[in-house]
C-alpha cells in the first residue's frame, strides 16, 4: 500500500467510527414509546401516571441531536425542555409544537436553547443554569419526571457558582488554568464541582420529588459516568480527587481568583441531599469503548492485524506517544508472515499541558510527537516500510484549533524541513495545528454532535 492509501485507510477508520457513535441514533435505539409506556433499559414509565407530562434537560456537545431524538419520540408528552449546547444558535426551532421531525431535525417549540461557552463559560452558561433550575423547580412542584441528556463538554456550557462573589471572569480564568494545567479530567472536575451550585448531582437535587432518568454519551472512563459534564444529575463518587489537593499539586494557588479559592475551601461543607423515594436511573448510551470496538472492526476489514491498547488512556502525552509507538513495533514483529500490516488503536485523553501560545490541542501535539519520534526511530530493523498515525477528537474539536486532530507518517518531518518548518519549535510553542495545516495533514470535521473522547490510530506495513 502507498502512503496516500494508508492515509485514506486511517481516515476511513476514523470517519466510520464517528458514524457508529452518533448520539441521535443512540437515543433512538435506547428509548421507545408504546402507547403510554416509555421504555428505556429496565425502566418503564407509564405516562398515564404523570398528568403534567415530561420535562427534559440536555447538556453537552451531543445535546442537540439527543434532544432532537427525544423530541421525536415523546411528541406532545414532552411538556418542556432545555438545551445547552455550543451550537444552539444554528439549530432551528419548529413553530408547530405538534409536528414531528422525520430525521435528526429541528426541535419543537417546547424547548429553550442556550449557546453556552466552551471550553470557557460565557454569559449564556449562567443563563442556562438559571433556566434549568427554574424548569426543575416546576417539574418538582408538578411531580413530573425529568429526563437528563448528558454528554461531554457540558462542564463549561452550564454553570452557577456556589460563591456569590464569583464573577464570570473568575469562572473563565479558573477553567482556563485548569484545562491547561495538565491535570486529568477527574482532577479538573473535582475542582469544578467544588465551586459549582449545579455540578456533582446538585442540579438534580432541585427536583427531589421527580422521577429522573439520565442518558449519557460518555467522554470519561468506564464506570466514571458521574464525571460527564461534571455530573449535574449524578452524585460524584466518594473516592473523587480532593479539589484542594489538585490545586496544590498543579501549583494553582497563587493564580486562581480569590472567590474560586474561597469556594474550594468551603466545598467540603456542602450537604448531601435528603433521601428520596423517587426513581433515579442512569444509562450510558455511548462511550469510548464502543468507538474503539468500531475502529478495530473497520481496521480488520482493511486486512490489518488489529489490536486495542486498553492501558493507554490518560498518560502524559509524551509518555503515551512513546508507549504506543513501541507497542506498534512489537505488534508488527509478532505478526504472521504474509500479513498485510498491523493497526494499533487506543482512546481516552492524554494529559497535555499548554506551554506556548500556538494553536492546537493534545491530538495534533500527539501526531507531531509521533512524527518526530518516528523520524528518529530505525524502522529498517523490524522491516517496516510505512507508518501512518492519526489522532483526533470524536467531538471534532482539538484544543483551541478548528481541527479535530492530525495525520502523520515517516515523511512528515522531512517534508516539513523542505518548507523550512522546524517540528521541534512548533512542539515547544504548542502550535501543532499550524504545523499540520502547512503540510495539509490536519483533520477538519466541524462539530460532530457526539463526544466519546479521542481516537488514536497507528498503522504499520
């Protein structure tokens, strides 16, 4: 196979994986309405028991397609809904509330849409929190059930600070420091919960008398679904990282605003909700494991001997780069003679501190690190002719760039030199997107409407 055909194969694996984790389709598969019975997993709600109908709150990068699917399923059983999404302004609202869309289409007029900020909260993030709290108080008064549609990216999209002295500027500064610190998502979310009046299950606590179902498109590890969007409807696990310890570990004490530090110190004082007899069930519809399985299936269809690296999830990006390349070379050495080639797949989110002021995120940086390391590795010994690697976010967003990620191969650094581009300098400046844009090897998808963490693909022949 030529390099260009390997590039196409890697991109096809990624594109088909995206289709397999479509959030609209996931809700349509999971939720069913037969007469007055709403069925989801082992939960059955008789809608005849709820005279006020159903309320819904959708939060995250997959909020719009999830809400669209639920809107189509529930029809007039839906009394009111709220969506907080990064793309809400572009989504149409139907004027006729009784009509139903036939595809992943416009929402009925029963929904309110807010375009929250991401990766940093904005004014709409605060407005959406107030609207969600109002909706839940209404549902609680009517003892109406609530369906939460939660997906990754929601932590910044909706927010209400615990400390009344916390300004939007304080929230933005805190979030920017956290996401560029190199902390893991669990560590970041522990701090977010400690300063928030809605995270860690606090939003759901506003409606203690309402039966509640939570449908999740997860961008966290298996079993950590309470961390998705910092868990507005699910209580955080008791073994979660301590927020004050996270701040100390990453040296953020002197940089964080005073109101944020004050809220963190008071975070442990928050009282847990009183017990309730109302229904509380949650279901994970999509996650990174589903994405990896789909990617592996497509890679095998291309004739590659394929393996999934389950132990590579949240390592520092430099460490993850080296380990995955070593695993690829070992997989190639162990292949049967006459096989076409090998493909190594992994997922998760490597920790990637920001060092410079360039454009890019952890996926483009990983591809750049791979390119540099492959250029320095003697591939003749294992008998490898070509190495192609792709790293991209399933949400279509990589850091502060417009790309989802990037592709590289054994010629990347050499081609860059011909353009007078120093790969190491771009790495030092956290400017990997600019590097790959110059080579034409960046990946643009636009917002995908789903979010199940990153997908990393390495192919060797």
